[in-house]
C-alpha cells in the first residue's frame, strides 16, 4: 500500500526499499506531533525516513503479515492460517494450515514463482524463528484462544 505524507515544511523524499505497515501510521503521527509518553506500538515511526535523516536503520527491517480469522477465536480454535516475514528483499511465508513454508526474493521474482527455501535454508530458518517469536509475543498478548491453542498455563510455547 503506498503511503503518502505531505507538508510544506519537508523536502520531498521517498521510502522505497523499506517495508512499511499501516501500523506505522500512529507512531509516525505521535512522533511528528511531538506527543510524549510511554507507548507500546507494534509499528515504528517513519519520521527519520520521511525527513531523510536515517535510511540505514530500516534497511534490515522485518515486517510481519498474517491471515487471521477472528471468528475462529469465538470457537476457541486457532485463528491464524498464514503468516509471513518480509524484508526489503525476501518474503518468507508459513502456511500454518498446510504446514508449508516458502521463501521468495520478490525483488528478482515479484510474482513469487520460484521458491528458494531449499537453496537458502539458513535464511529461511532465521526468518522462521523471527515469525515464531513474533507470533508468540503478539498472539499470546492479544488473543486468549491463541494461548489455549499454542501455549501451556505458564505461557511456554507448546507448538512449533
């Protein structure tokens, strides 16, 4: 999704190689408005990139996506079908329903036709580990059905 920010006070800039999320809007606005306080945002402020102060900090940013069916939580079923971790170059996809994993270089293969998983096992394992950590953090925090489906009473991960 293209994200456009405009102000007569800013010199024009583009954030092209950094993956961004809609979750980045609120922390960016809070930063731009100078609102101070303790915030626990899932997103990241894009002010350094917008003002062209620091493009390097976002070069290795990993963003996460999910295909989540909330109605499954009502029946206390695992609501998460697919999830992915995306960098400025790679997209790692885990289809949890089929337990299938895929890795694509979407810069060279924008239609994601060549699965690179077997050729880049170390990268895929690292991205899989990031997804596992992110899922545990986010879904254990916000979703009681996930805790029931994926963790024991002490919050220890019971699933792969």
